[in-house]
C-alpha cells in the first residue's frame, strides 16, 4: 500500500512539472512570435545570409519584457526600425523602438498596441474591459507608458490610450 501511494505521489508531481514546462513553452513561443512582428520590413534573413539557426538565435536575443495576467500576456519588445537620420541630409539609420503587443489567451490572437503604424487598440479595449481579472493590474506594472495605457483603456479613454506609445514609422529612400 505504501509503494502504491508513493507511485501515485510521483505521478502527480511529474504531471505538475510537465504542465509547468508546457506553460513556459507556450509563453516563450508567444514571445518569439511577438518579436517576429517587430522585425523591420528591411530586415530579412537573406540580406544577412543567416542560417535558420542564426536567424532564430538573433530573434531570441531581442530584448523583451513580459507582463502576464490571467487572460493576457503583454510583451514590450525593444527592437529597431529604419528611420530618418535627422543629423544627416537624406540618410537613414536604425532607431530604437518600444513595441507593445498583447496576446489574448482567451481568443488566442495578438493585438498591436504600440510602436506600429497600424494598431488594434479598439479591438483590444473591447476584450480588455470585459475582463474583471485586470482591474488594478495597471498599478502593478512598472512600465509607466504601459501602465497609463492600460488605465486609459480600462476607463474607456481610447484617444488618450492611443497617445501613450510612439509610432515607429519606417522610411526608405
């Protein structure tokens, strides 16, 4: 009887750990896909002669902060975009940009919130405001821009929410 209890105990522990690693895997694949959304349209693996492995490694090196609630994962990806160099006449350079992307665990969709020329703030706000688990969440987030954005979204001030993030508008000559 003791050995049966011990076997059941180990099976339960094993299933608990496998669930946790599966959840981490899911979050890491969601973050990886979010990083792909932020790649410059002028950046592709052929232009740098990257192998597939090198390409994946370069994506994984992109800095990102993750904020997770019960139903949402918000990813702040710190990447670059091709922009005008204001110091030189008719030249371009790589500028830093904070992209904000939200993944809905319920609908399993990505919402572009900040940094993009086109965003999904209205669609996001409809889902976000229905979720009772997000109340007071904005106060726990240390990213000031994101915290303000979530507050404005929650209280229905969409015009103010749209002004919280910069738009990283790419230019090419």
